[in-house]
């Protein structure tokens, strides 16, 4: 299968191929562009003088080779950006504000540039004919973050890209229901990460000012230890890229080779097609991270003995397991027995949810104890391609999902793993609280779906009938992450 | 049911199996040598042995390689007894990759005249039926293959390829909930919760067999598997 978008078409169709997106702002916008390109957006309008665009164009050309051609148009004035189907600005309120209201606009503000002193990453949406929602200026001086890392932005960008995609697809047969319902209800402001908790998201008609009275701690990057990553697909390969700066050595295990259809969601490039994934990833990571050692193992790990041997031979200090197969159980039993902290992750069908179970060595619940209790939520209706396949031998190439869904999952799994790599004293408060409560089954959802209401969910007076009926995994806002404890799961 | 690991499980009464006039006591230790989960999931192991003895007493647990019963050089099946996987016929110790249950499920033959041809084809192919209370029951041969991570992962329940061929059914068709090699798709993604083999057969497999017989009688798959295929 040589169709680059084979796993994406069932989710977004061809609707994005003809779209043109205007991007203004700083180099942080590059990641958003990458996600939208991976969904099929090929035409880009950018302002002259943005040097990051040339670097990004070169990076994407290297990744996709002749399989994908992008069209970059440079403009000299903000007004020319009005020709786009969507304008996205990162820390570019002034530029976006100058655009006519005839086109949909999305303004993203990072905490260091927030007039509301928010510690959240905020996205404001203005649909055609609308102005941006008002935000009240907090007035007070912001308090700096202590020991920053870039996980907040990294884990937010797939969600922001997904919001942009929702704007582009609104009203089409591939429209994203949660967002369309939200906009109908007046939602125009989206906030990712609130105060001290990066897992929380809010959405509302407008942004609210926040008063920060304490510094926020983020784990510093120390580059230590040996990390084992088993499974180098959409989750493992992307996580490996982001974890490379956090460790001295990575053991990469996967039996498969790179295929053309992998490029759109996984961390491989056109030149690596045909190479074993473990080898390709090891070479690319060592080339881009000076001092990093990588050990590629082109193999499957199937029993505890093999894992114990690896841990012993390489002195593994933490692990990320993303095979998405039954092998996860044997691998995690071995890691648990050797008290190696580990994270086990997978995506649910079509990437609507991801699950990351954190095991802090020998402490707390094991992966098996958590995994047995999690009940899958309602399945989505089949895509047209899946429905067709019921009548005959199907030829769907893997689970349909875009890089936004799998990338968000991968980055959060990487973020959780990075916390397991460092000593307990350096871990962030939001995770320490969850570990103390044995709430180590993290489930994130890109949309809101009906599900079974758990007995432990508290009803409030504000609850609607829909609330009482329950939402899948407690996810009430797109991008929310809920950490479940063993006691809650096995109720 | 199996949410918690039990470190001390009361010993259960011996379970005997019979095949071809021979009988033996199922040896847990021998089973555990073949499949590691037997030692980890003692409660599940006991529940399966007891459940099958109660509800499917003619089924036997044998060594298997994939969905095929492992065979001794003499052709006899290997069963966990007397400290190892031993041949039922000659007693020699053999090897297998796993364990599986094999037996027959009695299912009412369909009354439609269009099914008569299928029933005759099954008899010609050597498959059995029995008459009880004046009603004909097809004896559908099945195997239930234990996965290595039982009961955390669902079992593989498979039809004999020749049985499917006799009914002119494919070994793989998503619309028939057959996922290849005659294996039945019994659970949607993420739906599996630990349950005993007997419960799988009772709650899922019987319906699956009945649905396939409907298809063999000329009913469309969407009607045969009502509510399971959402178009």
C-alpha cells in the first residue's frame, strides 16, 4: 500500500486537500503545520520574513520525499492572508486581529504572552462573521514558571491542530461532532492545562483571567538513565523522539520495517522505507542527539525471561511499552518483578481515546490489575470504508486515525515516561498526587462520547440529563485527561 | 470474577476426562508446564475445569499447536495427566505449544427446507447429529484455544474448516464474524471481561453457531447477526 494517507482518509476524506491555511506568528506554529499537513492540508499562506517556514518546508520535504508536494505562498501583507480558508496565529493577536471577519480565525496564546496571566495555552476561535471573544486583562504582574520544560506546548499542539481541522471540516460529512455541538452552544475559547494541572482543559464562551499566587514547577531535563521502548509504531516512535533528550541510552525494540503508509503518523522518513524500524529510529535519534546511545533490537519480546535479560544486560531504569498486543502483559510482569518504572500505552479504535497506565516500579497497582478493569466505551459507527469491508475481505490498512490523535497520545505517554525516568523528588506535583492516590490509569479523549456513568462520579445540581447519563471515561471536554484509580476501575 | 490474584486457593476435587473409552485425571501441574497462566491464575483454572465438567462434560482439554490438537506419533491426542502431556492411546509424553478444549456443541438443525441440503452435506462430510425428543441436533465440532494471557485476553474459538466448507461458508468474512482460520469473532474491541470458557460457549458461541446456520439456510448476514453489524 503506497497511499500516504491510507490511514487518514477514512477519518478526514479528501476535504482538506483543497484547503489553504494561513499561518502567522512565531516558530511554535511549525508543529501545528506539521499536524495539518499529515491530514492532507497542502496549501499554505505565510507572511514574508518567517524564517522558520523555510526550515519546516525542508523538514517536510525530507520526511515525505516525492510522495507529497506542498505549496507555500509568501505574502507581504496581512490582508493577503484573507484568501485562506482558515487563519491561525500563534502569539500573533495583532496580525490576526487585522484580518476580515469573513474568514474563520484561530488565535493561540501561550502563557508567556497571555494578557490574562494564564498558565494555560489558550485558543480563541472566531467563525465567519464573528469577532474574537473578549478576555478580561488580569492587570497584575505574572509569576514566572520554575524550571520549565516544553511538555505543556508539545502536548497541546495536537489538540490545537485538531481544533483547526474541526474548523476546516465544519459542515462537511467529516465534521467533528463534539466541536460542532460546542460551537452551536457558543463555545469560542479553549484552554489547555489549568494552573497546576496539565491534564485539565476548559472550554467556554470566553476566556477568564486567572490570579496566580504560586510558582509552577516543571521537571528539568537531566539526560540520565537507560530507557527501554518496546513497540515503535505511531506511539512508540513519536515518544522516542521526544524522550531522546531525557536519557543517556535508549533500547529500541520492534520487529517491523518502515512502510510508506507509516510516514504520516510515525517518526520515519521517506529514505527509511524498507529499513527495520528499530534500526532507522536508532540512527536518526543518534544523528540528532549528540551523546545519545541507541541499541536497536529487530525482534519481538514475548516472555518475561527475554525482558529480564534485557533489563539486566543494559541496566534499564525505565520503560515505555507500546506494542498494543497481548505481549504487553508478559513484558510488564517482568518489569514489575524487577521494580522498573514503566508506562504502558495504547490507543482505542480510531484514536478517539488513549490509555496510559503508569506503574511506579513495585509500588501501586500493576498494569494487569488496572487493565482488567477498564471497559471499552461505545464504539464509533464504522467509516464508509469499514462498512464496505463487511461485505467482503476488507483491505483497510491498519486502524484509521490521524497524527493528531496518535501524536497527542504519544506525547502524553512520553511525558508520563519522562516523569518515571527522573527521581521521585523531581517529579511534578500533578503526577505525584495521582501516584499517591494510585490513580495511575490515564485516559485521554479527543471528543466527548456517551458512556456508562461510574458509581464514583459525583452528581451535582448543574448536571444536565446528558451528564447524568454519563460520558465515556469522564471526558467532558475534548482533550481532557482523567486519571482513574484501581478502586474506581474495579468497582 | 478474576480481578484479584489469589495467593492461596482451596484445592478442588479431581476432574476426570474421557475419550475413546479411556479416562484420566486432569493434572494441573502438567497443564501449568505447558501454559504459565495456570500457575498464576489458579482461580480461573479451577473455574474453567469445574465449569466445563458441569456444563460441557464431554469436552476434553488437550495439548494444542495453534488451533490444532497436538498429536502423538501414534496419532493419539496429548492430554495433561500424570505429570506431563501424555498420549491418551500409548501413554508417551509429548510436547505442545498450548492447551485447548475440544468438543461438540449441540445446536438445533434449522427447519427450513433450504437447510436440508446443508444438513445432508454435513452428514456426507462425516459430521454427526443426534435426535432428542424428535428434534435433530447438529453436533458442531469446536475448539477453544487458550491464549497465553488467559483470562485477561479472550480465547480463540474456532470451527473446523471442513465444517465451514460443508456449509459453503468462508473461513474469513467480516460480515459473518469470522476472522480467519475459522475463528469466530465473539467480542467487539475492548468488550472482553474475564469469564470462564463455559460462559464464553454459553453466552457467545451458541449464538454465533446459530447465526451461521441461519446464513447457511439463506438468511442475510445482517439479519442473521441482528444488532451486531451497524451499517
